[in-house]
C-alpha cells in the first residue's frame, strides 16, 4: 500500500457570467501532448483517451476551437525523422465531435521512452506554427500535457517550456502515477515550487476528476475573466491510499 498526495487547483470564486458558452465564443487552438511511453499500460492508455474525449466535449470543433493531439515517447538524436514524436490529429482537421472521438479511439500507444522537452518543441514548431491562425492575436493557444513519469531530456525542459511561453502558448501540466512534480511545475509555469496550472492525480482512474478544473482554467485564460483578480486559486492537498 502506498500513500500519495493529489494536488488539484480549486477555483474558489466562479463568476456567474463565466460559463461554457462564453468560453466557446473565444477562438482557441488546443493541443493535447500525450506521454505514450512504455510505463503506461494498455488499460491506462484507454483511460487517457477517454479523458481526452471528455475534455474535448467542452468545446465546439465546428466553431472557433481547433483541437489536435501529439503523442510522444522516444527521440532519435541526429535524425530528421522522429516517428515517436507524432502528430496524431492535426489542428483544425476534424470539425465534429464524432470525427474527433473516432480518431482518438484509433490512436495506438508507442511505448519506449519519455522525451518531454523534445515533444514540446515539436508541438510548437510542427503543430501550432503550421496553424493558419498562429499569428492571430485573438486566438488563444493552449497545451494540455499529460505524463506519468520522469523525462529523459529533463535538462532541456526549462528552455522548451520557455520557448512555448515565448510563442504565446499556455501549458497545463497533468501528471498521474509516477509523475515528477518539479518537472510538471517547470513545464506549466517555469518555476519549481509554483503549482500554477499543475494538476496531478494518484492514478489513471482519477483522470476524469480533472476535466472541470481544466475547463475552468482554460476558460479563465481565454480572457473571459482575469485569472489573477477574479479567481482565487488554492492548492488542495488530498491523501489517498493505493
């Protein structure tokens, strides 16, 4: 038996005018960046895909929101082809919820290692920058990055995360199982001991508990409210037995 801590951001003040409809009216490019390493068992990969579909249900793919998916595991040095840093769903390609869910169901896990920093770089360069809305200042750019363990390229994480932020991309870092909190913090906001936009759960079965938290957090950065003045964010520490 193991005791773990679950860290979740709780939005203590939720303005009445802030709702799903308001969020949907705001243009957004959203990319899920999913750890597909060998530490994730097949049954947990299915839970990850179910979670992705639940998060995506909050947005209208036929409207102002574009959603893509990148899966990452291994990176080959000195190689131009990187088959395990892969765009599974291109931003803007799928226009209906049914199409998106069907495409998610077909994604097979890679296995192998965990090159998170290289996955962030690839997502910025190959996915966001190839969107025809990349230079549109009215379009919010968001990454939801999921991982369950330590990055092989952890030393590169600070620069990669900073590179994403410098291009106007906000990252939510979601960890399950054997996540490394310091890495999630660097990915999400660049600061160790700062849990802003960091969400963790003790096991994969609890991933769905993060859906509403992500929805509210994304809605805030879409400009519907000022997240610093309108929202009070508090870290809730829960203890669970596994």
